[in-house]
C-alpha cells in the first residue's frame, strides 16, 4: 500500500508540471504574437505619419511655387486681377498633370473640395465638410500644367496635385477681414493690416482718381491729320484728351531677293507676285554666266588670220599643228602664196661713245629707239670711267655757327686725288642768331670784376647772355679794362644761340645777365647791395644759320671721295658751338657701252640715249653714243591657205593652230569645227517694276514660269509708303478729371460711330481706332491672394494647405504730417514753444471726405534691419512737449511708417522715381542751386477745388532758402538743403528728397499745411549717386514761435493725383500674411 501511494503521488506531481509547462508555452506564444502585432502596428503608424509629412511638404512646396510664379517683376504667371467669377478666368490652377488632375470635376480623384467654402461664384459650403459641388463650365478658371515641360516638370515629381490662386475677398476665409461676413469686396493690404477695399478705392486696391493715361489698342485708319474727337465715359467727371496722329502707310513690294536662281533658262522667266495686295510687277534678269553644253565634232576648215613670212622653195612650207579642243586626229598642210616680198633684216653690232658726259653715280640705262620697221630687241650696258668730279654734298649737320653773309661759310675739299671742286653755303632767309656784340665805354659795371669779387680769371665773365631780348639761348664773354676792372672793353660771342623771333632784328640793345641753361638765367653776384654788372648796355648784331651747301664746280680727276671741311662764322667749341659737317658724292663719265643683244629687224642704225644713273646735277653733262648695225635682204612668202587633210574627232571647242618652220615665222590661223554649243542660265536677280499696295510680308509670294528652265525661287521685301490718311498714334490726356473708380470707356469718334456714344453727328473721316484708359493717383494698397494647395501620396496620405500673400503698398504712401523717411534721423531737440504744434488730423481745406487721423510724425524703422534702428525712439526723445504732437496712435503721435509708406516710398529707387516724375511734369519750374526766388502760385481760399486756386510745381536742384512773409501753394521739391524761417508759409507738398537736409529757424508764425517729407537717397545732390538703402535724414528746428505743421489730404494726396507716377515694380517676393492647414 505504501508503495502504491507513492506511485500515485509521483503521477499527480507530473500532471501539474505538464499543466504549468503548457501554460508557460501558451503565455510565451501570446507575448510573441503581441510583440509581432505591436511591431506591425508601429510600422503602419510610422508609414502613415511619413506619408502625411510627405504630402504636407509637397503642398507647402506648391504654395511657395505659386508665390514665386505670380511675383509681378519676374513671375511667369499673370496673377488674377479680380475676384472669382463664372464669366472670367479669375481662378488659376497649377496642375501636376492635367490629364489626370482636374480639380473642377467632382467625379475625379483630386476634386477641389474647399472652393465652395470661399463663398464665390454662387457657391456655399458647410464649415469642416468637404465640398461636393463647383461652378460649371470652364470660363472661370485657367490652368498651367507641370507635365508640359519647363523647370517645373521634374523627373521625380513631388506628390503635389494642384495649387489654386485667387484674389482674396473680404469674406472668403472663416474670419472676415472687416468682421462683416456679408461684405464680399476685395481684400487689400495697407502695409500693417488687411482691410476691405476702402470706399474711396476700387478694384485692384487702387484709389478713385483722375484719368492719367490712355493707351491706343488699335490705331484705325483713314482719319484726317487734325484727329478725331475723344469721348471719355465713366463714373467720374472732367477728363478730356486729344488724339496724336501719325501718317498711314501701306505695304508695297520694295525689293525681291532671289533665294534660288534655278537652272536651264534660255530666256528670262515671267515673274508673278501674289498676296493680299495688288498691282506689283517685276522682271527676272538672267545671270551673265551660263552653263555651256557642247556636242563634240571634227575640224572642218582653217581660217588664216596672218600669213607670216617664210622662205620659198627649196625650203618647205611650215608644218600645221593642232592642240587642245578636247579632240584628236586632225591634220592639215600649209600652202604658201605665189607672191613674195623682199625683206631687209639687221641687228646692232656695236655702240660707240661719242661723249662720255659727267656726273654719273651709277651706270645709266642704255636706250635704243627707231631703226626702221619692226626693229626691236637691241640691248646694251654702260660702263663708267674711274676718274670723276664732285656732284653733290650731303650735309649731315648744319652746325650752330652764326654767319653775317654767305661768303662767311668756307667750304674746302682735301685728298681724293682730284682738284678744282668748289661749293658755297646757302643761309636761312631769317636772322636767328647772334653774330657779334659791341660794348660802350660808359657806363661802367656797378662793381669790379676782380679776383676779390670772385672772378677768375679777373676782368672778364663768361656765360653772359642778353637779358632784354630773345630766348636767352646765346651767350658770350664780357671783358672789362684791366685798369679799373669795370670799364667794358669787348664782348666775345661763344655760343650764337637760336631764336627765329627774338633774334630777328638786325641789331638790338640789351642789358646782360648770367646764363645758366637755354632759357634759364640767374642774377649777377651782388656786392655793395648791387648786382656787379647788370647796368651796362651792349649792342648785338644778328646773323643767319646755315640752310644748305651748293656745289658750284665739281672739279676733276677724283678717283676717291675727298673730305669736306666747313669753317667760318661766329661761335667756338669752348662755348658748345659746332661747325657744319657734310660728305661728298662723286660722279663719273660713261667710258664704253657693251652690246648684250643685237635685236632684229633693224634696217637702219637706231638712236642711242642714256637715262638714270644719277646724271642731271648742276655740274653734270649727258653722255652721247652712236649704234652700228649689220643688214641682209631676202625673199619671203606668206601662207596663203591651209588644207585640212583629216578632221579628227571629239573636238568640243576649236583647237589651237600653230605653224612650225625654221625658215620663217608669223603665220596665225583659227580652226573651225563641226560641233555645236548651247548656253543656259540661272536667274541672277529680280527687278521690281511696280511696287503695288496693300501687301504684307507674311502673305506675299513670288513665283516664276516659262523661260525653259526650272526651280528659281525668291522672297519679297515689303516696304511702307504714305497713303494720305492718318491713324491714331497716341492719346494725350489734357485734363485728368476726378472721381473715377474704374478705367473709363474711351470712344474714338469716326464714321463707324458718328452720332453714337457721345460722338458728334458727321464724325469722320476714318474709323476703327480703339483705346483703353488708366486711372491713377494716391497710394496703391497691396493685393491679397489666397493660395491653396493639395498634395496626396500614392498610399493615400493627403494634405491641403492655404497661404495668404500680398503685393507691397505702392505709390504715394500716406505717412505723417511730418515724415522722416529713413533710419536714425539726425534731429536736434524740437521747439519748446508753447504754441508750436505738429498735427496729424486732416485739416481738409477742400471740404472733401476727411482722411482718418494720420500720425503727427512718421519715423522709419525697418524691422529686418541689422543692427536694429531706433528712429521712433530718437524722435520721441527729442520732443520737449510731447502733448503738442497729436494724431493717430496716442500722444505723442509718433509712429513707425515702414509699413504704411510701402516699397515705393521706402527705397531710394522709389523716391527717385517720384521726384523724377514731378520734374518731368509739364509746366514744372526748374531751378538751380540757391535760386534768389521761386514761383509761389496763388490760392486765396486755400481750397484746392476752387477755380481761383492756381498751384505750382517748383523743383530746386540744390539748396533753397525761404524766408520773409510770403506764402507758396503747390508742390515743392528740394534736392539739397531746405532752410525756412520767419513767417514763410507753404500750402502743399514739401519734399526734401535727395540730400534729405531740412533746417527751420522759428520765431515767426510760418506753417506747412499739407505734408512734409524728408528723405536722403543720394550721397550728394551734385553727384546723385543713389544709395543702396535709405540714409539718415537731417531735421533741425531752432526756435518755435507759433510755427506749425498740419496734415491736409487736399494739399498732399490730391495734389499727387496730378502726377502720373508709375513706381518701379517690386522685386521682392510677395509678403506671407498667414498660413493654415485645411481639413478638406
């Protein structure tokens, strides 16, 4: 029993262990499965998250692409100009692939599920619920397709599907711009906030204004030179304009250019001109160079042109030879005439020199002339003798000596084995040097020229020149008496100098001074407070410089060149003077003539002559000689005719005919062949006979027919000629008018609209001209665009994003009553006067709708500046009475105008464009620096709307000072420093733009009513070098009195309406105003 119990106990324990093991295995399996599930779930979550990220960033990339592509300066997509409409393509879609992505189609995968939320085109939606409907048709949208190419067509495109661009309306987003969900006007950006289009503004965030420009869209035609009437129809009044005409032209065929000449024409083809014009005719002219086509043949006959002369029997006749022509096998025999002639023939055997002449520097050329009949060919060479004469002198230096007459020049010849050569000097025609100088016994020199006074040797002074006359190039030595060391005794010229003007008189008197170098002198040494010898007078006699040397007798017997010696004249080598130098040239006679060729056909002795060889000088003579000839007489016969014995074959052109003989020469003949030749030509050019009229180049064609050829082609060049009628070139706005909220309709009156649209009955002649207008004036707020993008990955990850972007504020920014337009202005403490004020409240002297309050003072702090600027702080710290500066934004009313001024008023380029527009306005007065007065205008009621108000435009290029008790009315621009003082008052715009420097000297009651802007845009008004960004303006006010500055829109923004200012377009990316993730 005990044993059995033990066995059962062991079995029970084994069962429990089995259960525990199974449970553990089951637990491990569950844990494993859980871990696998967890891993798969995490992988799925990570995958979904990454898909969402990819879609998000793809959509974000699409927003940025759209922002870049509608940038006004360099974008490639024109931004929409108005709110979405079913009638106009004001919705732009950028598509990844238009073949699959169609956001306007509710049945497609990537349908636009958000557009209905924007309350446009009659659509409405429930917030948070995707749209299921959309506007019908295709008139309301325009597409740009990535897949069509360009930089946006990526090889591995993003998951972006589409981007939508629209103009934003007031109520198109969940939160209305002005808080009123029922207002659908366009949203605008004022530089700081979005706003619904103001009541004084119109579509495009542009102000209501006058007509500033009219653009011709079609010029029409047939008008008279005086031009048609222009009718302007809109919601404003007062705009008038005048048409500027241009003469009408019509197209005519001015020339025809051949593109292909064709080939095979035997006569000129007929030219036909077709197109949209009539009356043009032209003539084709064939080339002078053609293509020759030849049929080969045989020699049929020979025609004699010259019989020549040949010996008769027993000598045989000449042989006949054929060459060239492309063929072979032709032969013929020559037959001499039975009638002969006696021919006398001779040649030159010798030449005898009769007179060798003289003066030849090289052997002359031997010439033969005459000799009878056809004599020619004699030639010979001359041989010179070895004993000659001097024929010329080559002067290598004229020297510096001075001569009183030609005989002073002494020329001599030494060695050379000859004798008798003589030559004379030729002097310059004008006196120019000092030949001699004489002194007078009195007065004596002031002091002694003694050793004690530093003169060595004593009693003389070298290097003395003439103080009163000439260029001080001559000098000499003054000698004084040894008895007293100071009585002048003589003057020796050491260097005669040269001055064709100063030394031109035959004699002159002068005192003496000390020579240093040509033209440079110094004073005499001073003893006893006097110069030693500057007091005496000398009399100079002038002379001539050498001009040339002429040989008068060449002498004889010279076998070698003699040396030439030239002496005489005044001047010595110790003083630097030099004698002339020259070399001699020898000439020789002809001693003999050697015959090198006897020539032929001489029947008498020819005449012999000599040319060249250097003969013909003043002391030269010509050589003469006689020729001797030998003659013989014989009978000769010409070739009478040629008999062809064989014609040969293959000749495409007549072969050359030659005659071979040892007993004569001179026969010549031409061969005749049986082959034929034809020549065809291409067209060389086309001459226009009549140009016709009404042609345009695109529709005009030129064709050729006939003439036996083919393939000629040409193009016509269309010129323009007057028709007698006129078309509208431009339209000039005479009066801008006011109150226009949209560009008014322009009607150009003619026969097509006479009596209609305000045109007079009987308008004409002419018709067809059209034009559009443009209104302008005041600040142009930024346009706000809604940019929406959808991206979806292949696995379904989806993201829709929306961004609001804006163009900058452009045009004339409102600013404060005083606007210091630039960072960190240079500003002194403002006046502490009890009565001094600057007010931003609109004075509104024209009784118009007043502007909301402006700041009293606008500073300029760019929030992106590095380092940061502190303009507003600097201005506030300079105000001793902050409560005197009232306007918007509390007291003191000093605000940062960076945003409201916009890009046009916040850059040197924009402000320069503004003042250039004012400068170029018709009627503007232009002044230079510091004008004594300027035009002031007149406005007794101070109301710009009154007919009695005559405002002016003054533009001062430089500084201006205004003082006294006067008052100006209008627009004043000062590019330098404006200084105002006393009681001077100005109604209007005061623009100190350029150097940006303004100074007030207070104490009176002067005021500025309108607006004052101070801006530095140049380094200086004199150079006008434009700064890269606005500089620091300078504004100083000393004293206060009852001076004041107050804003008045009538005298600021309304004055700007007169200027057609188009600021430079922005080059910056559009400003991002907001960004949101959409749930659709």
